[in-house]
């Protein structure tokens, strides 16, 4: 199981690096996003849903970060709809995913606004002191 989690982690970090690399033309960016969506949807997310454990939480965080990055790409309604639906489903139905999502979101807020103090209340994310 540890090998599977490491493989998922490696692939998700690689996909994130591709999506965050210097943007080329929009056609290339769309192609990369579509390939990332296909890999996430058909392999990585289903495999991740089958594993648990301490290493799984960090790997779920990488997958969540990739999916959040897919939300930032314009003109790909099918992919953004899938990403939005996945996040909503995880947040409402999967306690492991919800926890990983909240942690990853807090990390992103800290990166964007280092002076922010992020607090998580049950089912509410508040940002104060920005």
C-alpha cells in the first residue's frame, strides 16, 4: 500500500509541476489540463480512494492541489465542472478528503497571504486579519 501511495504522490506532483510550468500557448495548456484530468479521473483519484493511512493524507493533499489548479484554467468547462463536483463531494461525504482539503486550503491561503490567520470552524473557512 505504501508503494501505491508513493506512486500516486509522485504522479500528482509531476502533474502539478506541468500545470504550474511557464505557460506556453493556450492550446498546450489545454492539452496538459485535459491529460491531467484524464489521469486524475481514471486512475489517481480512484486509487487514492482505496487507500488510507498517515501517508495517504499528504498524497490526498497533492491531488487536491492539482484539482484546485485545474479550476484556474479557462475555457475547459467539463474539467472545471468535474473538479468542482469532486471537491463538493469530498467536502460533504468523505471525512478523509474533507480534512485533507481543509489543510491544503489553509496552506494555499498562507502562501497567498502570509499575514493572514486562517481559522477553520466546522464547515466554515474564515480568514481574519488580512
